[in-house]
C-alpha cells in the first residue's frame, strides 16, 4: 500500500525495512558437544529451574577455565612454539531479570564456591599457625638481640660483627597467602596482589557486569585499571608497577577470568559506545557470550536433583584444581594436538583467517573472529581435561566439538552486533530511533540534524546515514529549492505504525 508524506505529498511505493529489529535466528544448542562428565548435571539443573541452557553452558565453561587457569596450556600449531594458549575465558549472559541468570550462574559455579570455601578454611588454619610462630619469633628475636648486645659490650665492634655471624639469629615466619578462586569487586591493586599470590589465576564473578564495564570507562585511574584487565585476559600477562604497595607489583604470567550477567538494554548501550569510538577490544574478549531469545514455554517441574549427575559434575570440575604446574616456577604444563586433531584445527584455522581478512574486514566481527583463534584451542583443551585430567594431548573429538560450539557462540555475537557492525550501522540505527521518537518531523533537512550535535552523528555520518535510510524506505529526499537546492527529507508514515507509534 502506498504511503504519502503529509508535508509534500511524497509517495512511498514500498514498505520500509525493519532497521531496529534485533532478532537473528539462533541455532539449537547441541548438549552432546559437552563432555559427558558435566552434561548430565547441566541438563538436570535446567529442567528443574526451567531456564536458559546457554546460560548454564557459558557459566560452566568459564568456571572450568578459571579453575584450570595457568596450570595447563596448548600449542595450537604443530611446530611453532612461539604461540601458546592459556585457556583463560571471559563470559557474559545477556537476559532480562526474569530469565533466571543469577540462579543458573550460582548452580553452575558451585565448584568454584566450594574451592573458595576450602581455601578460606585452609588459610585460617595457616594463619593461626603463623600467628603462633610470629609470637615465638618476637620472643626469640628479643633473646637474640640481648645476647648480641652482651657480646658487643665485651668485644670490639669489628670482632662483635664477626661473632654475630655465629649466633643463630631467628628467622621470621612467612605470612601465608590465601588462594583466591573467586572475587566479586576488587580494586585493581587488590586484584593484582591476588594474581601475584595465586599463580593459577582467579575469577572476577559479577551478578551484574554493566556496573563493572562502566567503572572502567571513568577518567583518570580507571583507565589504567582497564589496561590491566586487557592484559590479564591473555592468561600470560607480565606486569610491573612500582606505584603499587611498598615493594611494587611484579607479575610473571598473570591470569584473570571475568564472568557475569547483563541486561539487554545495558549491553546494547555498551555496544553503541564501542562502535562510536570507545573500542579497545574489551567487549570482544567476552567469547563465552550468549544472548538467547526469551523462553516462552514453561513446564512445571518439582523433583529431587540427580545426585549421580551432580557427583560426576563436581568430581570432574574439582579435579581441575589438582592438575599442578610443570615446576616450582609455576610454569604451565603444555599439551599438543594429536595428529588427527591437528589437521582438523589447521583446516578450521585457515578458514577463520580467510573470513577475518575477507568478508568480515572492517567490521566488528573482524575483531571478534580474530580472537577465536585462541578461543577454539581453549575450548578444546577444557573439553579434554574435563574428560581426562591426566591427558597430555588434545584429541580430535575435543577439537571438533570445540569448533561446533564456537560456531554456536558466534551466532550469539551476530545477534548482539546485528545492524551494529560498523559506525555507519550505528549511525543509521541512532537516526532511525530519533525519527521514531519524533525528534525529527516530516520535511526535516540534513542541516537540522547536524545542528543538534547528537552523539555519534558527525556531519559526514549524518549524510551517509540519511542515504541508508532513504534506500531502506524510511525517508525520501525532495529538492524544494527554487533558486538554489534545498533538500528536505520526508518520513514514511508507515514506520510509525510498524513500531506502534
């Protein structure tokens, strides 16, 4: 049906595109891709809570990643030892408060909570022993100093100094460090101290990630915080900062995971800021990111939990904490692919590089897929260790399942960045929303838009966005100037009915 502008009588002969629609068809999550040791408990929890299974999978994998930390690593290439991947993953689950993000995360992170509780109890016991030894040390030190002074009075200074070497000077006890598996809201100073004292690494677990993300955007000190997080994502960060603490911070191989929930409106706002110029790759590091469609069906379930499935899950996850390091310097034990697994990974790697440098060039997906080069090996290594913690090679089944699961996570990335792959995409959406909200009226000009100085819409971007809106049937340009050109833009009335305005 033809639509007519009320200002100029401009006729729109075709319906406008739905530029604000975020829906992208997501594939079904194949639970068979997950190791059997953890699969049963995930299915059991989701059936009982009637929540999103993708939330559970993302939480489990991030939890496993943080428990493994730097204990294990993987050489993705057959001969090149210059590239080594530590399976450190960040994740986020996107959904409204009604989608039970927090309960699912809590159930899946139970092994992490258990390990932290055990570490707390161990630290309390070690601290009790330390305090006793500290008291003994102080007494022994006083005795030693008194004996030394007695010798000093009897002899010359030089001989006293020589004699002091023969005295058994008491040694101060070393204060024990608490192993931190999970922390919620640390300052960067505290986080770096934890990473320094916990060679395996740690997990920053937030119920709501948006506050954490925005805190990293503040001016001044928080900018340094952001750079430290970017480095810790690699799982192999080298950080030296003499400004922190009395002795400074020196970290070799720092590792920290991040996981939490976030609401759709908040993440969309953050994506917009990222494309508008605040892009340093932080958002792209959330590889375990899921943005499922809201559930519509509900099946009431009231039964006891599957104890056998839970025992298998807890056993597999807790075994990851006992992997150990290669040596006393806390260097990771490094695995390799089997021959068949190497061929499968290499084929995928070549194809991913071609996509990154080809069809995705210049878009946000270029940055996302570029980081999948470490994402797939990390998933494969996690799968392998969940199946057999003693493995020294990653087999072909683990690699194939990792590739398929990575494709599933990629679909969620496409949904998040749908029509937001470039700055122009963002500008088109922003201008479309202004039109829908009637911030612009029928017959507006490009100059009017530019004079409003809306964030993310500079002069050139306004002109380019208007061209896109015209090709999408949202507006139509008309020259109404008599002596000199004057272009006005007529709004297609159908867009208001399309969005219920």
